[in-house]
């Protein structure tokens, strides 16, 4: 018998020694619990005002209503003030349940254990993690008071929808301070703890109320409320309706745009949640003005001299998530290339029916003007002359310019339809490229994070412009070409397709219309904004330009168009890619009298000899008589 006692004591002492060793080993290097509280990071506008409330913030224990604390304790840890972090009775119950179910459950966890799990451990349920949880709970009870532990728990417990702590949850779910919630609202919040993503009122209101009733029942059972209060509370709970969550943070698109950039800068969410302040480049007044726009409208604005994003609103502004067909908003890019290569803005382009394989592009108004200048073609957004210009520049040449010099990420089609904007790209990519036109050829990386401060107010990151590329000089420098093109883009707004965007001060811009998106992109030297409206049967100048105008009408950055002066000699050309003319339609028009032969002579007489012979040969194949008559008149016109 004595040896059994000795053996038992030795075994007991050995077990205690092992447990003590494990306790010391698990807790010797623990950080302070306060440093582990997930406080969230703060987002601010460029002027330093808060963009949003964080999804977790601190509340003092003294500001928490007693009835809330009672509801929390009866639901989560009735013996909180009577144990040392671990409740043997609760653990015994949990062991019985685990053996019965042949699984590992969470039963028996005290508030201190839950805090240990939240601050120091992973969610994976294992016996090893459970043992660590017990040791850390004991360590917390040794180093912190009950009030400090309860306060940390109230501020750190996960409450669903990315929320931490009861204070942020009460604001998000009920639009109230924690000190102002009713008894029923307190019961609902406490019930969320057991299954945050399933029991929160936003996810499932009926289940949330059902679980809240169990909290009220527990309050009655433990004597915190009497039967009359319980009866009235249950009746009110059953009659309650839920109005929905209260907006306490920024547009989700902004949040994830900021997060992506932070990750690219090397900052993780876990680090930033320690109370960091993220100063963005976003303008508060402009952002608030855009906040009421429908979700079918995407707007983004940047400073073309730095790349700072001034406005970011709507679903899908970055590539590839936000890719849209660009429509005629693509035209300034290859007009810019043409001017760089020495084309005069008064060069003449042919506006006659085209047929390129199976594709027959048309002008928006279905009419043709014969000969127009590059200026008129861009101001009125004429498709046929623009396609002719695109072909003269060469598809490969233009695509190389878009991809490698303007750095436009997108899905590039293989055919010639890209000339009219079948390039799929996103508003931010468009703004990046337009900025090069507005600033004289410098392609800048758009950025939204201006500055990062840590929890001590120390600046750990300060943004600066990042140059992606500088457009190559050709016959003209990029700055000279920018000045020429911007003068024409001013006319787009003053008298062309973008007239609904006209302001009291000079601005330059371009409309765009595709199958499902209407565009307007415009601004001046210090401000460019893109508006993309998603929907059917929309027109850029009608649906996007007015929104642009409404947003910028009171924005004091406008009125600073570039003052560069350009004195260069540019070549004036008349172009006609004759092999792509829809000759069948021209012959039909001549025969019907829709097009006079004299008008056609006026156009074709400007062609060089090779192009003229190609064109006359095509006419002769269809109508020798018309070809002969046309030839006779051209000879007289040219005095041959």
C-alpha cells in the first residue's frame, strides 16, 4: 500500500513538473495582451479627416451598461469572478460531451480562455491548442485583473462581418453606442459570440432573435431580471424588426483598392490593424459628392502631374476586374501618335463607306462627309476618318504604342475593330494613359495611399510619384504633341460631342460609347476624371458627360490648362486607303444619284497616282461607264 502511495505521489509530482514546464515554455515569450488587440486601421481623406469608423475600436469597461455585462457573463462564463482562468466544472462538462460525440468541441472555455484564443492562437481545434489555451488563460489571470481581462475581451471578441469588439458591433448592427443599446439588443449582441457569421442579425435575423431569447432566459434563471421584465423583453423581441446595418465604413471598392496597394507596398493587414492610420490621396468633398451616384456609374479622378487618385467610386475601376470596352475614348491615343509622327491636325481624312473584311464601320449618324480634317474627325468623333487614320498609322504600330509606351493593360482584339475601341480595359488604365497626354508624355502609376502612420504617430511610409514610362519623341516631342492634341480636345468640349461637360473654365476631354458603357474622360493640367456608365443604349456625350460636369462644377482644381507654346512645321496629308473603300456602295450611290460624280472627283483628285489608279480599277470592275466618266473629270481637274 505504501509503495502505491509513493508511486502515486511520484506520478503526481512528475505530472505537475511536466505541466509546469509546459506552462513556462508556452508563456515565457508572450507579448502583452494589449498589443494583440485587433484595433483595426483608420482610413483618412487627404485633408486628414476620417473616411470611416474602424471595424474595431476601444470602449472602457466603465462605459458598458451593467445589464450588458450580466448578459455576457450568464451566456459565456457564469463563474468568471470565481475561477483562475480555467473552470474545472466547465472542463469536466466539455470532456463528457467530447467523449460522447467522439469529437473535440469548444465547450468549457471561460472568457479568459476565449481571450487567450483570440489574441494568441489559431482557430484550428486540437488538443495541443486547447492545452496552450489553458496555460495562456492561467498566465493572463496571473498578470491582469479580472476587470482588465473583461475589458480586453469586450474589445477583441469577433462579431462577424469583419467586426471586432462589442462597441463596433453595436454601431454596425444597430447604429448605437454600446452604452445606448436596449436589453434585447444587448442579448442579440451577446448571442452573436457563439457563431459570429451565422448568428449576427444582418446574416439571419430570425436565428439571431431565437438565440437572443436563450440569453434572456439565462438572465431570468440567474436572477438578473424578474419574470415581468423577462416577459416584456421577450414580447418586444418577437415584435422587433431589423432595419439593416448602419454604414460605418467606406465603400468596399475603396477599402480593397487601398488594401491591394498596401500589400504591394509590403504591409500586411495583421500589422496595419494595430491602430495604424492610412492617409489616402482621396479628396473628401469630391468623394462625398460622388457617394450618391448609382452603382452603375464608375468614377475615378487623378492628378495627372503626380498620379495621386483623387476620387474612386463604383464597382470595378481597376484591371482586370473593371474591364470595359473603351469605345471612341480610345481615339485620342492614336491621334496623339499621329501628331508625334508629324501629322498636322489639319491633315485631311476621307469619310466614305469602308469595308474591311466582314466589318463595315459607320459614323454614329450614318452619314458621310467626303473629306474632313483630323480636327473635325476628333471633335465630332467621326468613325470612318478615324479608322482611315488608324490604318495609315498601322495596327501593330498603334498597339505597340498603347501597350509599351502608354502602358495600358487590357484585352487587345486581333482585328481592326480596336480602332473604334474594342480594347477592353479599366477606368484607371484609361486615366493613366490620358495623364500622359495632359502632362506632356509622362506615364505615372496611379496611387491611393499617401502616408502611413503607426500607432505611435510615426510616419513609416510617404508616397511619391512613380514614373512608368516617358513617351518617345518622334517628329514632335511628347510635350509639343500634347499641346496640339489638348487644343483639339478643348474643342470637343466647347463645340463637339462633349459639349455637355462644358465648364466656366477651359477643359479638354473625349466621349466614348460602346455596347454596354458610356464614357467621358476629361480635365485639365491638375485634374482628370473618367466617368463610365454601365447599361444598354447609352451615349457618352449624353449620359456620361453630364455626370462629369455635375461632379466637377464646384471643384476648385479646374482652370489650369497647360500654357505651353508650340511652334513647329507639321505636314498636311490627305489619306485614302483605297483598298478598304466600300466600292460597291459608292457605285450604288453614284447610280442612284445619292452621291454626285463631281463630289467624288473632288475627293479622289487629291490622291497620289498609285492610290488613284487602284480606286479607278475597282470602279471599272463594277461599272466601266462610271470609271470612264470619273477618269475624264479627274483629268480635267488635274489638267492632265
